[in-house]
C-alpha cells in the first residue's frame, strides 16, 4: 500500500461526526448547514432526475452549466472566462484539487502551502511526489507576509495552493494579499491553485477577489469553486475548475480518469441556481452572518473571546483565553462525550501536529441548535 495512505488517520471531519452520532451530540464540527438548501434548486434536481438526462453527460460538464459558471463569475467577480476552453465541471472541489495537484506536480517539485491547511491538500501533494514547503499563518489575523514567502519560494517551486476565504481561519484575503502572492508566482514561474470554495460565504459587505482577476495571473491560476458551498448543499459534489486553455488541457486529462463526469441532474440544477438573483446570495450571507453573531454572543457569555469570522461557516476560539489549559484534541474529546457538543480541534489542520489551543465551531445552524450548544457548554470552565 502506498505509505501516504497506509499511515493516514481517518479525516477529523468523519471522526468527529461519528463521535457526535455515538454521543448524541450537537454537531458543530464538520461544516454543513442545518438549512436544507434552496428548495427551487433542489426541485430542479428532482425534475432532472425524473424527466431529464441520466446518462453520461459530456466529460467537461453540461454546456449550460459551463455557460452559467462563466456568467456567474463575470457578474460577481469581474472575470472573463470562455466556457468552452476555460471551464470544467468536476465531482466537487475535492476532485478538482486532486486533479490539479496530479496534473501540475511531478516528483521532486516543491509546492507552497499555508497552515492551517484543509485536510486533503497535503496527502495529495505528497502522493504526487511533491515536496511541501509550509508557511505558518498566525492568529488572529492569519496574514501572509513577504518574509514568509521569501523563505519558501525557490526555483523548484511548481505551484502554490492557496485557500481564500480560508477554512478554518475564517479570513478573507484582500487584493493586496493576492498581489503579494501573485508577485512570487510570477517571479518563480509557479501556478496558483486557488481553492475559492467559500467565495460566496463572506460577511459584512466584503467582496471576494479571485486570483484570476489579479493582473498577470489569468494564465497561471487554477480557480476551484464548489456548488456545495454556494448553495449550502454540501452533499452535492459539483465543483468548478477555471483555468486558461493551456492549463485546462492537462487538467481535463486528469479529470477524464479520476471521475470522467459528474451527475447530470445535479449539474442542471446548479446551472439554474447560479442564475438566481443577487438577493438570494446576499440573503444567504445575511442569514449566516446573523447565526455567526448569535453564536459569538453566546460564546462571549461563556467567557470565550471568539476570533473574528469574516467568511466560511466557522468560528474559532482560543481555549487559553478562557483559562482552559488543555490541548484542543483533548478538549474536543471531552466536549463531545461530556457536554455533547462536537467541534474540530484546529491542530488537525497542521502538518506536524502541533498542539494548539484553538477549536473550530460551525455556526451555519438554526438558532435552536446554536442556543442548545451554548447551553450544553455552560459548565466548561474548570
Ligand atoms: N476546500 C475547502 C477549503 C473546503 O472547506 C471544502 C469542503 N468543505 C472543500 C475544499 C471540498 O469541497 P467539495 O465538497 O466541493 O469537494
Ligand atoms: N469542508 C468541511 C469542513 O471543513 C468538511 C468536508 C469533509 O467532511 N470532508 O468542515
């Protein structure tokens, strides 16, 4: 068996969701909303299952969905994409990430990654034979600095894997941050694999800036999106890959032998959904921001000082600030078994497993769920 997988533990999301079920806990661990997602979009999928095409769709995705993705990004992010040569549909962002890594990274190539990092990145880079060059982002601002980039970019750098908005940090990077990274990509001739799955889940009037829109980056960016996040339908594995034609030619070859296609009925529903009015997307953000604020207020009453969440479904708290002298993993174990609330220890997002005192909660839940979790955590101080 390949050692990368032979030695890999089960992903923390699966572990915590299983513990939540076993202990009948409120699950604020794995990131998925209580809300069932927009009914009209689900209805479209149902109609497409019953009356639509259920055989293989085209390998690159339904033409109507590729056109809808181009239109959506032109409208929301000001990027111009040719649906025919620059857009491909994958089975979720997870497939898109794997495909991009397998396409771009050859054994011995260096890949710049930022910690905390989403859990699929590192195993796939290693499996491709890439050498990870890790930058550590520090709370509370989690900013990228020029000094940090200078330390990791070398002439062997093939790609940088960048997540914006960032899970689990909950920060949204600005045009200035992106320009800094873009300068290094240009100087070292590296491709930016940009995981932008949280692009619509941003709060307080913020705007998502895609790496594709940074001057000079169109030819060296692989932008990855996910309908699961855009429509709060996380079980729908429909991903979007956007890249210039020269890159897309290679990416499509990986896709053809990873999954080849993605269920056509879900693609049809996503094509419809991407055309929904601005109000839908803005309301979704507003509803999530209200949940965020409600949960933050609850945490504050318990004595926590939650870190700011600018985007994603997540809010982090530093246990040390509450005077809890306990490793995040131990705390989460105690929380799920004793208090019956599941959360994610942020140390799971680091390569070298540092012990952190930061814990991530998912606030994309109904008020009653959030209030219930806060009630169950009332006795945390010890
Ligand atoms: N990247 C990040 C940063 C994520 O948070 C997630 C999932 N939540 C994914 C990728 C995977 O997206 P998908 O479910 O579309 O595969
Ligand atoms: N992205 C989700 C999270 O961060 C989980 C995805 C998964 O379970 N693989 O919680």
